[in-house]
C-alpha cells in the first residue's frame, strides 16, 4: 500500500543520525557507551523492511545522577542564577531559544514523519503550534509579571506577591506529540525559573537532536539537561533521590504512578500529569448527521486515533444508528492510507510495531462477543498498518469498550435512553472531554449541565481536541492532574510567594531604597512591555 519509490528527496533519509551527545551541566557531552538503534516502521525498500534512522545513547544510572546533580546545582536551593534571574532576562533566553528552533523546522518535521508516521500537514502543524506556544507563553508570563508589579496593603501589611519556581522538574512527554506536548511542559517549567531534566519520549526521540545546540546555547548551564535511554533506568533513580520537586508527564498512568511511588516524600512532590482518556461522542436523534459523521471521522481517526483527545467510543441514538453507521463506515473506507508525505494521506503507518496485532485482538474479541465490522476495509492489515474497523454493536463486556485503544478501531454503541451514556461516563475511570451532537436546546441544556460535571470540556457539534492552547486542557478522575493552558501551565509550574512588611517608616524606607536602586530581582515594580 505504500509507495516506497516515491519518497520525495526533501523527505528521504540521506544519512543516519547518530545522536552521540547528551546535555548536562551546560555541555553537550560525548557518549561512547551503549546505544540503541532507532527504526521507523516505514519501509524504504520494495520488500517491507523497517528503516534504520540512527542511534541514541543508552545512558545509565551514573549519567542520570549527573543530570540530576546538574539541575540541582543550577537551582542551588533557590539561589541559582536562573531561579533568581529577572523575568525580562529569562524571557530573553527563551526568545533566543525559539529563534534558533525556528531554523530547524524542516529537519524536525521530516523526523516527525519518519519516527512517528505523522502526516506532513500535521507534522508541520505540530512544529508551528509549538513555536506559537512558546511566544504565547512569553506573552502570558509578561502579563503575569505586569499584574504583580505592585504592592498590596491589607491590615497594615504591605505585600509584594509574585509567582516563584518550584525547583527541579523531571519532564517526560508522549510519543504521539513528542515535540508539542513535551514542550508544553518544558517551556512553562523553564520560564518560571525551574531547572529541568528532560528525557525524550520512547518514539520521536531523534527529532530532539536538531534542537540540542539551541538548548545548550540559550540557557545558563545546568538549567536544561537532556538524557537518553530507558525510563526505568534513568527516571527511577532520579525519583528515588527525593530531589525532584515536580513530575511533569504526559502519557501513561502506569508510568506516572510507578514514578510517583519511587519518590520518598510523596507530599513534597508536585505533579503535572496528562493521562489516558476514553472520550465519547453522543449523537442525539436530531443531530445533523453529515456534520456528526464528519466530526466523528476527525475525532476518531486524526493521526490514526493516536491522540489522548481522540473520540474512542461513539454513542448513537437507536433511532438513527443505522443511517449513521452506513454513512460513517462509507466515509472511513474513503480515507486514504499512505506514507506521511503523500498528498491527502489521512491514515499513515503506525509507529508501534505491535499496534496492528493489538488492534486485531480488540476486533477479534468484539467479533467473538457478537459484534460485526461494518466497513469493507476494516481490519485489512499490512506490515505497518491495520485499516480502521468500525465495530457494531459494541457492548460493555468487549475489550474495545473498556480499553483505551489509542489506534484505528472505532466502537459504536447504540442507546435508547440518554442515561445510558451518562451512567457509563459516570462509571468510567476517565473524564477528559465529550462531543455532543444535537440541536434542540431543551434536550441539550440539562445534558450540558450534567456533562460539564463529568468531564472538563463539552464540545458542541464538534470533535474533541486540546486546542486552541489558550483554553484549559485537563481532565477529571484518572485523566489528568493539574491544568495546562498557556496561562494555567505557568501557574502549575510555580507557586505564589511574597515579601511582606509592616507599614512603618523604617520598613518603607527600605522598600523605597530597594525599588530605587533595583538591587533585588524579586522586588521590582518595573513594567515589561
Ligand atoms: O494526545 C493528546 C493531545 O493533547 C491531543 O491534542 O487534541 O490537539 O490533538 P490535540
């Protein structure tokens, strides 16, 4: 199904990328030890064969500790250059970084396509969205800083309140957005004055290589540390040290729970987590079916369903389910599969080689329990792909109902009474978002009022998504811990801290002197425009 001969030169792999350094203590340190090969599931030859893209270091516990010490030293109990730096100077470092980052767009986009199979428009969007996120973060931080450029006075006490850093952050991102989602943690953590240890995701790791120099040259030594290797080997001892103040992770709750449990002082560890979800769509009898079908296609199958925000189960009212299924299954079969750079490729190779087998297991289990595959191409398998299967009727005993499939299979459940999907959502371990399709406000109103208490975003007549990034991205129950929007992320990685002084001549003279001489970076009423 893939067209290996037509790999455009701009996107072909001209040479292997050997990442042979890691970033610690402000230095790109040479690594001569063990390495791991990085493969793409996309073939470059006529007979299917995964493509070798390059190698990355397999660092050990010693290097993990080296990175931890470097970050701890840069924070230096809050006395480090970075956590005490003027806001305007931290912003200047971030601007330097993003300017350099922008020059690497082509290389990063190419690696995104090869490493995780994301199509060209979405890979470009991931890069551009991340650059925008950085600029928006800078603006949001300036606003926070402007808002705090003042003294308050209550009950005879002056207070100069700002947001300060939390300490050392361990940052781990997911493979489906190895650039964007990792940076939505990394960038706010850094700009607020924390120091960071960052381990790239299990897939989508080489795409960080083009940015290594920018990280190294834009920030003071030890502020950003980048390590490569297995999470278990690196992250476990880092957590066990008790020196991590924030665990920032987007990915799997198993990893998050395991890492959290390694920290010896649970109550000292702050967490910023984006975890699993099983977002449902609810299609009401009066829904505009064409619109619902179109949005459910985007919702279930953008990036082959490998999104935490993907629609992972469709509840369709029994009165319209047959027609919905007919139109939906037809549209699914019309989607084009191809390599990421092929024009119009909506479905692309799956980056996890075991994923087609797993999806097949879900299909087989559903078929054994009485469901059918509605679309002709559903379940057709090639070396690196399984065509999305629309499965109906799905019942609660099926694995595809219970598990977060994170891939191309779409369970459809029919309902007679709206309480059925509502009860299921209340019982579910997840609570991120829902898509609600319908028109009559008398039906929608009570539903909206309930749904907002079951999830954190109700998408009216549209698929679920994270963006625009200025809106809160979070979830209830096991789906998230903390909130990430451009603004909220800055709050999540900081804490309010302030200087208080009684209103008397003695203190006021000191404060005036501090403000006049600008000797403190914290006490300042300067306005950043
Ligand atoms: O994997 C989860 C992502 O946060 C989804 O972001 O809705 O923009 O694809 P998205």
